[in-house]
C-alpha cells in the first residue's frame, strides 16, 4: 500500500498568513493527489484534484503543486473560514490512502 | 443537484453485522465510481472501499473479507455490508462519489456505526 505522510500534523497561524502543508507519498504517484478540507462535524470537501487543479467554487487563494512523491497545499492569505483540518489522498492505486491530516488552527 | 443520503448506521454488538445504504440522486451510481470512507471518533479519514462503473470492487487490506460493497441500479443506491464487526470499526461512514483523477467530489452527511456490547 502507498503510505501518505503529511506535515505538519498541526499548525498555528493567523488571518492573512501564507500557509504551506506538505504531503509525501511512499512511492511515485504521478499527479494522482487530492486535497480535502474538513470542518468539525462536517463531511470533507474536495479542494484540489490532480495535484494542482482547483475544484470548481474553491477560492483561488488555495493552490496545489507537486508530482511524483512530494506535494504541497498552499493557502496564500488565510481567512477565518479556512481554519479546519486538511487531508491529502492518493488516487494512483487502491487502496486510495489518506494522509493523517493537518489541523490548522488559530 | 447531486445528493447522497446514508442510512443504516446504529449500535451493533461485536461480531454482528450491519448494512449501510446510500441513496443517490442527481446522477446514476452505475455510471460513476462510488466509495465508502470512514472516520473513527477524533481520528482521520480512512478509505474503505470503491466500486467502479464497470463493477470492479476494491477494499482496504484490513477490511477485505469482512466488508462488501455493492449497488442496486434500479434503486440508484450504494450499499456496504459489514460483517464480523469489531470495536475498532466504530466510525462515521461516508458515502462518496467520484470525480476527476479518482478524487472524491461528492460526500454524504455520514452515518455513525457504533460497535459495542
């Protein structure tokens, strides 16, 4: 199975900050990497698929990059509604494993 | 509008069985790849299973043999049959439908399964 490792596990930031979350795959996954946002008590929401393609309706302050084994999610200027937990997921081969999550807090 | 509504969760004793359902609207389950993802209380997301439009199914290694994913095209509904349930199967189970590059674009609200005596 492909293991996904996110860092950091938690992150404290302020409104207006630029934030970067990284995700590393245990083997090459091309660009089959997705990012999700989850708020407490809610279902996850797809932010980015194919490593860098912004899902429709997602604000442009969210950006993704990477290919192969190393990927990043960047939020250019944090807004209050961005404080949540973020997960990466590989969809290169089953099982489509998730990272352990990054809790972004104030 | 795409909508996924799960049902069938609840309290079950260890060793018991439960079948989750996911009623889909706004699209056909047979024409999309459909997944189950679970989340134990206070924990991260765990991918459970997928069924592709062609009918192929795949499972998390730890669940293969106990869980079975299926669909009923006449009811436009996805199922997850869970057998030999254990305490560590306690989680919110999300039904989800696929997007580009096998991402998960649409999610249900989740149904809670509690395995306890």
